[in-house]
């Protein structure tokens, strides 16, 4: 809604500029037909021009891939800024104003139709219909092909009245009024729109008056008729009536000399107005290209779950130790086959690297489910390489990749290296990601470069405690809402952990692995302790056998 209000303000500014042009250049001229067209076209153009965007493309060569970090995405998801009050109040006021303006137009239309339907109708040879009412004070008016008048005017059969209203009908003034009233509803707050609307009606009367005088009717008698009808009852905003508009202006316009044709050159002043509008509405789109060499880094299969760097706020750490014995017993060929069967790994060589790659686009690509699901995916799929664990290698690997037009991942490569083993694991988990929602530029899917930092950290002595730690998204916790000040049973705490299950016998499993003991603040609990209560505020570290989960408040 905010975008529409900004658009409507642009429309309001254009209407004010165009109306100012009309008042300064054309309002005193007798080019009634031209003036009418100018007002109608400028009103419509004011709504169209904001959509006319001239786009300039600028190519920018990037020597280093800018980083779009996970922390930045997380801030959007978990720390949304509150909506300002004006963004709530203004749309409500705008909608109320539009509803009232449209309601007034609709009520006037209903009254006109009702009056016509209850009148005595007399079809004419020229296609018009005379509608005679019993209201003696009603001034004559026209709507579409109907001419409404009281019985006294009908019996008088004044040629001036009929010529005036037939002039309105012949020139289709009713359609002008209907169009402008609808546009005015969207600009109810804009004084320039209301003045434009009023001036358009005045031009209608000038044209109808000219139609009367063109038939040889005496100007003074006609002006006297206008004065005598000025006190009649109106109140129908959608109609054209003989008493509409200021009499002084109409009489003055009748006595003015016809404007010179050369005065039409003033219309050329519209060209710079349109040009400036298009220039101000133009946009420059930067197309980013990269001069980095395309590197192919070998990908190795790991076995231990690692995690990604999150931030310094409340975090949850998830670590699963490697089953080294099972890995040793599994043939290497079978391990490789496991990846192919599951379909979780795609090599960079399998997909051609696209050429038209953007760095920043209007709508950035997104992992399925957003940033929280990306964090969750990485935390569940990263495995700490055995050689890195044995050598106590830790660090932050930064991996860049391209989210292609079809959402697939290609051209994954290490931007910041730590070690061959950790680099390979970072590439493996990035390359195995499912398809993303692609980024879009000007409504079209494009290839977008993306960068993700992955932190590898060993918990304690790597040789004694082969566990990899890091921080992960609190998505699972947030769904069940940790309240750090409440008391909870051990069973309730375990139930909140991602992947944890407790059967009816009290046995605990996490992601299918049986848990023998639970450590909270270093104190061991077993399944018979599930009903014991602990204050969640006191939890600093919760351990499930080799699975380590930490909750920290900073």
C-alpha cells in the first residue's frame, strides 16, 4: 500500500504541474475544444507517466565478490523493524477518502437514474429523450442522451435550453465528467484535481453556450435566460446543466474575441514538462560482471556434522560426533554411491557456469523457506572432516556460488580458504543444496552470485572430544518458544530439542541415534529423571551423549 501511496503522490504532483500550465497558458483562450482535450489528456497522463521508466544499463566490473552474509539475512528474519505509525494511518485515511468520493459519485448517479425513470419521457428524432418532471424548481440538465426539465420549461419549448443541452449530449460531456470524477476519487486530497474538475465543467458550458449562439440565438436574451435559471435546484454532480459554472465567466467568454491560432503554440510548453518528468523517473540499472578466474576445487565427503556462524545473540549449538568405526568399515566406493543415490551432491563440472551474472538484483534469491531454513540445512548437513579434526584445524571458510535462473546452484568456489579439508567440506555442503527461488531483475529470473560464510570450530580437545561446534538458526526453538525464566521438566527440555524424541519407556533418540545420558550444566540425568524440574534460566550447556546443544543468553 505504501508503494501505491507514493505513486499517487507522484500523480498529484504531475496534475498540479499540468494544471498550472493550463491556468497560465490556456485558461483565457477561446480554444474550448483544445482546452478540454488538454485537461483530459493531462489528467490521464498524470496517472500513466509514473509507469514510463527509462532504464539505463551500466556495466560494473567487480574484482572481488561482495559478501551477502548470513547475519544480514538473519537480521531481516528475526529483527524486523516496527512499522511506523504513518504507514498504518495514511493508508486508512486514503481508503476512507476514496470511499467517500466514490460514494458521492455513486449516490449522484443513483439519483439521476431514479429521476429519469420516474419522469415522463418523450423520445426525439435526433436520438435524445426529453424527461419531464413535476419539480417546478428543477433547472434543465442533460445526462448521456437524456434532457431533464420541469413541465414549465417543456411547455415553453425554449430553443435556447434545448440547443444548450443538445450541445452537451453531442459533445459527449457526460463521459468526461464520469472519467474525471473517478480520477478525482483517487486524488481527493489534491486541490489541483478538484480545480481541474471544476474548470473542465466550465469548458463544457463554454462549448454548450457556443453551440447555442452558433444557431443565431440573440446573445443578450440567452444571457438573460442564464440569469433567470441561476436560482434553480441542482445538486446532481454528474450532470451538465444550463446553470452550471460561474455566470460572470460564461458571459465574459461569450463576449471575448476569438483567440488567434498562433496562440496554440503555447502547447509546445507541454513537451519540456513531459521530458523533465521522464528524466526524473529514469533509473540506472547496474549490471555486475566479474573478472575472477573460475576455479574448480575438489570436493570430499565428510562424516561429522559441523555448523555455521550465526551471531552473538541467543544461539543454539548442535554437534554430532563422527562414528569413526562405521566410516572405517564402509567401503569408499559405497560411500560415494550413497551420495549419488540420495541425490544430495552435484559437482560443479556438471553444470556450465553462466555468463550473465548479477551481484545485486531487485529481488534477491532465497533458500526454500528463507534464511532460517538455510541455517537449519547447513547445520544438519555440514560434517567435520576427520583430518581437520585430528589436526585441530578450525576457521571460517567463505564460499561463493551462483544461484542460476532455474534456482540450481553452480560455480561454488572458496573465496576465503582455511584448509583443503575444510574448504572441500564447505564446497560439498553448498553444492548439495536444493534449488533456490531465483533472484529477479525487472520481473525476470537472472543468475545471481551469492556468498555464505561457514565457521568450523572444535569443542575442547579435538583428540579427546571429537566434536565440531558452531552456531545454528534458532528456528526449531522459536517454534516451541524457549522462555528462559520458566521451570521445565527434563522431558520438556529434551522435547524442545531439534530431532529429539522420547518414547513411552523414556528412551531418548536424536535424529535416530540413541542417547544414553543427558548432561545439564555438567550434571548427568538418566531416563528415570525425566520428571525432574529445572529452571531454564540456569541452563548453560545441555549435552545428549555425543550430541552437544548449548543455549546462551548474551
